[in-house]
């Protein structure tokens, strides 16, 4: 397919818009929704890479989106299970209920946004 025709196709722009929503727009939305809790956890949050949570969220939303668009719903369950396994040690060691709830809320918000955008995209394309 000619590259010019590819950019003129409305499907390309729908996908591009979805990616922008899933990365930057939703990162800002989640940050704002959770800002009240972030301040109360500032003492509990250990050393972490700068903006690591933001980029982890972006990647997980993109993966959930890809799984929805390609019809691989089981991938969402695998991703959620894998994230839980990796986080279990951190949460078990911290023994901080607030941090556990904070991470769970962030994860559920992130997955909900990705599911919504993915399902809306599928509806728009079909």
C-alpha cells in the first residue's frame, strides 16, 4: 500500500488518536484522579525510577489495547496476573495497606481506560 494512501485512511487516524489517548491523555487523567492519595503516600513510596509508574501504565494500556484489537482477551488476564506476581513481593514486604490500595486503584483505572478505548475503537472501525 502506498504510504500516502495509508495516512489518508481514516482508520490510521482512529488508531493514532487511540494511542495518544492511551498514553499521554490517560496518564494525566490517572495522575489527577489519584493526586490526593499520592500526597498521603509520599512517605511510603520508596526509591523508584523517575516516571517509572507513568511509563509502566502507558505500556500496560497499550498492551491491553493491542490484545483487545487483535481479539486476544486471554492476554489481558495474563498481563494482569504477571503484574500481580511482580507486585506481590513489593506489597508483601511493605505491609502497607495504603500502598496496596493505591496500586490496585491505579491498575484498575488503567485497565478500565484501555478496555474502554479498545472497545470504542473496535466499534468505530466496524
